[in-house]
C-alpha cells in the first residue's frame, strides 16, 4: 500500500516537471509557425529565449545546456537558419544568466526585465552578425532591433505563463526519490 | 615550501571546481560553433537531415498553425460582413465591365490562335499548379523563407517557382517528402531574371532582406516610369517566362526598386508551378 502511494507521488512530481517543458514546446511552436499577424516572421518575438532566460534564473536544472542546445538546433533546422546559430545563442544565454542568477534573484522585476532586454538585443545582433557572415552580406540592422524591442515588450506576458508553471513545480530541495 | 605546494593544490581544486559546473555549457558552445562552421562551409551537406527532420515535425507544425489559420479566416469573415453590401455593388459593376472584356478576350484569343497556326509558332509548355498551405516561416528578420505542406510526394522539386495571390513569391530551395522550403524573393540570396515590360529591358531582381528588392545590371541612363510592370524573363530556365512579379517603384534614395505584387507578409496558401507539361506530349497521350 505504502509502495503504491510512494510511486504515485513520484509520478505526480515527474508529471509536474514536464509542464515547463510542454510550455517550452508551445513557445517553440509559436516561434516557428507562420502567424497571420506577424510580417513573415520579421518581428516575431523570441519566445524560446524568454523561457531559457527565466528558468536559468529561477530553476537552472530544468533546462540544462544539453536541452538548450537541442532546442536551439531544432529551431535552426525548422526555421531554415544556418544550423548552430540558435543553439549557440540559447546555450550562451543559459550559461551567462546561470552565472549571474544569485545577483538577479535578489533584484526587482524591472531589473530582470531590463537585463532580458539586453539579452534579447545581444541575441538578435549575434544572429544578424552570424547570418551575415555566412552569406558575406549584412542586411539592414533595423529589423533586428525591432525584433529585439518586440521580444522585450512581450516578455512580461510570457513571464506570467512561466510563473504559473513555476508554481506547479515541486520544491527543488525536496528529494525526488 | 610546504605552504606553496598546499596553495598549488588548492588552486588546482578551485580550477577543477570551476570547470565542473562550466564543462557542459562549454562543450555545447564548442559543438554549436563547430556545427555552425561546418554548415556555413558546406551548406548542402546537412540538407537531407534538415528536410527529414522537417518532414517529421510537419504534422506538429500544421497542428500548431491550424488554430491561427482558422482564427484569421474567422476574423476575415466577420470583419467582411460590414463591407459586404458595398463590395456586392462594386462587384456587380465590375462584372458588367468584365463581361464586355470577356467578349473582347474571346475574339482576341481566336485571332491569336489563327495567327499562331499561320506562323507555325512553337509555344512554351503550359504550367500546372500544386496548391500548398504555409505552416511555418523563418521566424526572424534575416532568413526569408516559408515552409509549405507539400513535398516530393506531391511532385514538388527544388527550383520550382512559387506564386501567391497576384504574383511570384519565390522558389522552392529544399524539398522533403511532405514539406518544402520556399526562398522568398526578399531574401538576400534570391536572384530572379526579370523583364521590364514596355521597355523590353532585362535585369536581375536581387533580394536585400527589405520589402523592396533592387534591380541589378540596369543601364545607368535608363528611364523607367514608376508603376511599370515587371515579369519573369525566363532566362536561365529556372522561372518560366511571363510570371507577374511586381511594379517599378523608387526607394528613399531615388533608386529603381520593385514593389512585388504578392503580399508575402501574411500569405497562407501558395501555388507551386509544377514541372512544365509539354503540350505536344499531352496531345499524344490523350
């Protein structure tokens, strides 16, 4: 009887841990799918970057570097970008933010938002520079800046969803055995 | 001496601890850089893997896209009700005008056919189309491409021209079994041989990641009026002759550019021109 109760709790905790991953897949889908209100992806916000940034601060073990790499590579393949660009950006974001998470965790939301704005801008500029490097032609930088701005302004809305999934998660210090 | 060896071992431990947490991200950063360099140096090598992965994920992409597609159809239908009456009056007037044009077109067609027979002219083969739904785009401001739900199983091959609504949107660059990637005419890699109607001037329309592609190889002294139609010239054999592309416009610096007819921004359905049917062969098989 005790054995059954124990495995049910374990299953429930694993299921709860799956929720942020499912949300990440939804955000990935939104990032890739053709939306009728964003002009051919030109101003599409970087939804996956938002999730990677958030979890790197509040639950870094949830999206480890290997997971960020795999998601980034999948994004590259499905969007027709040169493979490696998004994988590099997501792993670097996860790494950099994880290094600074102790500082960021003690900051108000406005600082978290501002730092995300810098991350989104840096991500867009890295994409712009690397894509230009592949084709030896650097296009106008303005769409990249607009994309970063849209990403920054939509961050609070996606944060709400991420906070909701965060509340579902089991406490990190609790043993999962 | 003893102190020195202790500090050395301490430094080594710190170094190992430092690396312990950073080894995984460092390895994945290195791996991403290597994949990027490899893909940049040999872009076609990973093409097969890319299309197989895209084929695998196409049902998921179509499922994610479906509610947005239906929502946009619904919004279009609802917002259209208010304008329906005005549009109905306009369409009736247009229909009367078009009936007159239809009679003229029939007369001209018969005349054209008679002259063609008289001259024994060899016409270019006719086209047939495959209609496909757009399920994904590049999702960024740099690569301008679309993913459509039709592939080699439906007769789609790399190089085929793609139309949407009023004009050309690009060409197929990769084709999997169930999906194909379309390079839009805005992309910096797009080069389309075009003909400026009325002047018979040929040029290359080059994408610049902006909404107005530029025209290359035009004589500097040439004068073309804005609004002049631009069509595909058919040179190089990739695009068939006569596909509507856009009209001449001028950019902020006064340079000649092309304003495409097709609204690629919110395109949901495209028509891929299938490998040309030979009219003579078709007559023989019938």
